[in-house]
C-alpha cells in the first residue's frame, strides 16, 4: 500500500465489529484505572506538543506539560526539531515553564546551561565533579519526535511505532488539506470536572446533536442515514456529514435562511428551486460546482487540492485516544482532552479554532468560538469551566453546550443505576474506543 492509499474502513454503525466489552462507570473515576492508563497508554502513545508554526526559528521551543511530566520540543539550527524532558540533568529542576525562545536552556537553580541540542555547555565549578568535567558529555534525556499536520509530536516510548504508522490512515485521508497554513484564531485550555474519556466519547457520535446542539441541523445534515460512520483497527474513526440542512428538521414555514445565505455567497439563487428537497440536495450539489468554479478568483486557495466532498462537508475525526479534529471546508477545529495529574474526575480540554486564510478576509467564523479576527491568537486562555461561568464568551457555542454536559455524565458514572451503555448502532464507535483502550491497557497494541 502506498503512502496515499487509504485502507477500507470498518462500518462504524455495525455492532458486529465489537466484542461487547462493558463501559463501566469505574473507568471514569477509579484511581487504579487512571494509574493503568498512565503506565500502559499515556507513556506509550504519540502526543502533540504544539504547532510547528509557533517555533519557526532556531531556539524557539514548545513546552507540553502532561500530568506530572513535561517535555520541550525545540527547533534546531538546521531547522529540524528535537524533544527533551524538561528536567535538568543535575538535580531534575524544571528548566522552563512556558514556550518561548532561547539560545540555551539555563537551569534557574544552579545555572547549568544546556544547548538547543541538549548537550551541557556550562556548569559551575566543573573541576569539582569526581566523575570529571560534565560539560560536553552530559545530555538532556531525549525523546523521539516527529511532525504531521503542522503539529509537533513526541512519544515517551522508545519502542513506539513511527508516527506515520501510529496515525495510519489519517495522513493519507487528509493529504489534501493545507493544514500548516491554518491560522489559530482562538486558543483555550479549559479545566472540566469530568474524566478525559467523556470528551472522546462525545466526539465519537452525533446522536446527541439534535438534543444538545439544535443550531446544527440547519447547516449540517444530522439524519443518521446521510452520514458515513467509519473506523479503523487502531482506534481512529470519523463521521462524515454533508454540510446542508437536514431534511428531517425542515422549517414549518419559509425556508432555511442559514443555507440560503451560503448559496447566495457563491452566486446561487436559493429561490430557484422547485421544492425544499431540491433546495437542499440540488443546492448542495450546485454549491460544490460553484466552489470548484470560483475558488481561485475568490481567494480560497486552500481548495486547490480538496475533493468535492472536502469543499462542502464535515469530516469529524477522532485520533485515538484523545485528539479530535473537525476538517471543515474553511476551518480546522482541534479538540484534545488530557487527564488531570491528581484527580481522575477532572481533565483539561484544549480548543484550538483554526481558519484557512482567504484573500481579503479580516474576520472569520471560528465555528466553535464565534467571529474572530483572522490573525493568530496571542496566547492560550487558561480557564476553569465552572458551569460555564469561566468562559462566558463561548456561551451558546457548540463546544460550550458539550462542556455543559460533562459534570452530569461524570456524576452518573457513580450511580448504581448505571452499569453499561445501551448504545444505538450509530454509537458503535463509542464502545470501539473503549475496546481499543482496553487492548492498550492489557499490553496488546492494535
């Protein structure tokens, strides 16, 4: 199989692909379960440290704190990236607290200076070491790192498969997207009172959308038979949905103003269709043709290599175990959940809203965070959700509605009334995620 070939997915709506492992409540609150995840999952997988665009020059570095661990990814003089544990080789002091740029890493405790390549350059009183002068000999402990999708990745496991194998088939699926050109217009890290798995569960199905997100069906078709539900043996999966109105949720009177405005923006007359069905289905087809015809003159240069599906549809993709990316025609929305270092019933939820630049466009709809200037967010917003009070500017957004559900789900995992999930076929990917997780915890990587 070549690098651009994608293996046939399994049907993400077919329970025959499941063993039937129960999704018990204790996996969301048990300290023993969280400890097993640290030992058998988090120290073995590939993690995203940050975006490559944040470290363009030699000496620029990212800091990724994960539970009790901290990793530095630093741009080298030759343009490559390397990753090191954020711990001084002298007595373990954290070298840096946040991403920045340096000529060398200087320990704030005893002044040891480590080069960008991890080699010790300076130590006070080097002649005083019985082992001999450590300069030029000691190195920071290095981790394997790699890049894909405009992200810097690292793994703590020397025996982990190469990143391309770990992600397979995601790189081939999304080879048409100019991911490294996307501008991060909104950047949040939000503490939630829920286990990290709530987030992956939530993004592995759209069954909740009509209830939790009533604003979605008018512009993304939520009819179960309109979507493709796909999964792969390594735990990655996606739901592909047309970005057009649901025929189930048609307006009682009038038409769908949301979709009508989209058609008008591409010089399509929404009143030219004989029926609501034609407006939705033929309008969606006409939108594909219009975008294909007009993208260059409109400045949508990121459309150049996208397929007809990719320029009009929502490809909502979960990368096992904790990263979700919504691939939309004009946006990439990055979600990630990471466990709290001390409490299995808390997690950190990362939201990065990224937009593809369009010539002449100054403000973009970030989808999850509302209208934003088309420029890089200056810094990460660290917030505590606090029943929504911590992120008032996101009120009413899709992701806010998801976070509102987190505490109730977490509480329900303690109830004697819950023993296992009773899932619809379209929620097959939820149980599959837990089964792949169980395999990792048993030492059986897919």
